[in-house]
């Protein structure tokens, strides 16, 4: 195993241990994503800045879940995105939800973590975690972000048919008082 691959795997494993200690058990999904050379270089930079990985949040309010639809997509997903240097996964989750949807949340725990092996021809694989938190709505008006990256933000009482990634189909739909 290449040293970069070993280091990135070690950091991902440390994230799993840290979040399990703080939040208890959660599902871990191992995924492989193919990256272009440019995407790989951007990820390598983020890895070197200790900002690899990202966070998403399954945000609930009563009996509904908050989902976003990105510009150019027809499918819905949980709000989330990449970490910034010096930012924890929890901080990234809260910031990304606010940026993408206009709402504030309270993080309740970890729903699951995706350990993603990024592969590019001729380069060593890099591993990074994406932590998907459970969160509850605190306030704010769901509004797409100003830079047009998010086209729509909505509350769903029933899971939409078109989901951006498979794991969303297994996330628990809330039951509440509306």
C-alpha cells in the first residue's frame, strides 16, 4: 500500500473511532469513486491541508426531512459538503446546511459514515470519510443558496422517488406531529 493511501486510510479510521466514541455505533459504508486528474489534485491539496472529507445532515422537523436539489440535478439529497481547513466534521455539517438551505440545526448524532476510496489512473488511492449526521431543525427559512448551486430546498413528509445516492433510501423518515 502506498504511503499516501496508508495515511489517508489511517485518518479515516481515526475519524470513525472518534465519532463512535462520541456518538455510539453507526453504519459504515465503503465506497469507491473515480476522480479525474484535476479532481484528484484538488483532493490531494485538501488532504495535505487536513481538510479531506465532508459532512451531510439528515435534518428533521416534526414528521418531515429537509432535502436539497442541486442545480442541474433532478435528484434530491441531504444538505452537506466538504470540510474547510481547521473545521471539524460537525462544524462542516452545520455550516453546509446553513449555506445550502438557509436553516440552522442542532446535530444529534451520527447516522452513518461513508469511507470513500478515491481512485485515479496512475495515482495512489486516497481515502476520505463523509460523516452523515442526524440533525433537528432549530430555525431559519428554507431558501436555496445565493450562488445558484442549490436550485431547490424542501421539506418532505414522504421520501421522494429521485434520490442522489442510494444510502438516502435507507435513512429513517421521521414520525412526528408535523
